[in-house]
C-alpha cells in the first residue's frame, strides 16, 4: 500500500500537468478538421483563437507555439480545403485569421507578463513586510532585555540570544575591546539549535582581533554596522575552516559604544544573511545607539 502511494501521486502530478496540453491538442486538431470540411470562402480559421486563449492558461511558451502551429494550420487549410468562394474573399479570410491569431497571442503574452510582474511585486511586498515586522520585534525584544537588566554583563548574553532568535541567525559573538592593548577577544557566544557550530565557536574563542582585521575589526575601525556576504574570504586559519564546515556564509556586526568609543563588537553569522541591506544596517545602528544609552 505504501509503495503504491508515491506512484499514485506521481501519476496525478503527470496528469495535472498534461491534461491542459492534451485538451489544447484535441481542440486544435478538431478545429483543423472543421476547417478542412468547409469551403475556402468560410472564415474557419478564426476559431483558432480559442486555442490561443486556452494556451494562455498554460504559459507564455505554449502561447507562442500554439500561434505558430495554428498559423501553419490556417495556411495548410487553404491548400487542403474544398474550393469555394471568390479568391479575394478567401485570401482576406485567411489573412484576417492569421492577424487575429497573432494579435491575440501578443496580447495574451503581455497579460501573462503583467500577471507575473504583479505576482513578483506582491512576493517582494510580503517579504518586505515580514522583514520589517521581524526587525521591529527584534528591536522591541532588545529594549525589553535592556529594560530588565541592571548591568551590561547581565544584558549582554540575553541581547545576543534575542537577536539570534528573532532574526533566525545561527551564531552570535561578543568581542570585548581592551583599551590598553587595543586587542579584542571573544567573551560571550550564543548559538541557535539546528546546526553544529561548536568548532567555529571554539576557534573564535581562541582568536584575537585588531582594528581593520576581518568583519569585527572593520566595524571597530569605522564605528558603524557592517555586513559581509562571504565571511570566509576575510578569515584565515581554524576559524575559516570551521566557518566553511558549518556552512556560515553571511556576517553582520555592529559596535557597542560608550562615550563615543567602541568598547566591544557584536558579530552575528547566518547561512542566509541578506547582503547590501541598508534598512537592516539602519536597524542595528538604532540598536547600537540604544545600548550606548543603556551603558
């Protein structure tokens, strides 16, 4: 029984995809035989428009193919249909049929393209609304964490955690900057379940960062949030190897400021981090300012 179910589903998928094409073939064939049975003086080629309209239910490619096929059938019908009618009427009828076929095909294709554009725009709008809602929820969660904490050491791990959870990111890291040595070291990490990031976190905890070194060093240098679409290009050693094995591809970091001086860097990693998203950077700039006000 269980073996038959996948076969049944496959057959249903094949039938669902094939039946419109079968109807199109039968409709076109039927109209062609009707055309052959009528005298040349009758404009029997115009009903081929039904084939074009039906093909528009399937797709753009099928519309063009049907337009070509029916045009050939109109010409073939002229050669095979029984004689009848005046020559100028015959040529006019066939010409009108060809013109109607191609005008209809062009309009159908334009309609399909417009529909595709609307679907794409609607999908983009839905994605934008989702992202904005997600980021507002993240900002609210960070604000609640800071409001419920009396010191930064308590708020830090919770802030890393809520950002990773709300944004569905895999790893969060905090680099603490030593004002004396000008070296940043990893002092706190979080990871979301669903992956193996232990090796990457271990390699990170063994690493040190200086200004303009990798993503956190770049943020330290410029003092603003930065993103990186291919993080492994700016890594080396065990950390790069571990990031590749964990399939971490995108990274984002922002500074933690106190008295207009960076005292730390928050860095996050994801397998699917959007690149070149200014709205996302602006969101983390707001979070950075909020944390600075807390400090």
